[in-house]
């Protein structure tokens, strides 16, 4: 199970890495985790409240995979 800020997060100004190479796309993430059976794999917007510098609407990728 993994959640990471997506590449689109740079436009939100609500926290997360400020460098594209530290952000994920759903395609990159599923390729990197190839071999898992994905039960859940999405890019969504959600509210984050993870401290004063990580608060507000954010763009994230979420995956949940099972090893076959």
C-alpha cells in the first residue's frame, strides 16, 4: 500500500516535494511495481492535514497491490 504526491502536486502549493523527480505519476508507479496485482491504483485530489506546510487540497497517487 502506498500513497505519494503526484507530479501535478507542484501546481497546488500545499506541500510535498518541489522537484518533479521526487513526485510520481500513476504510470511510473505501476511500472515500478510491475508484478503486483493492483487492487487499487488511482490519482486523486484529496484534503491533506499533515502539519502547517502540508495542508489543503493535494494531488496524490494511491496504489494497493498484492503479490500473486
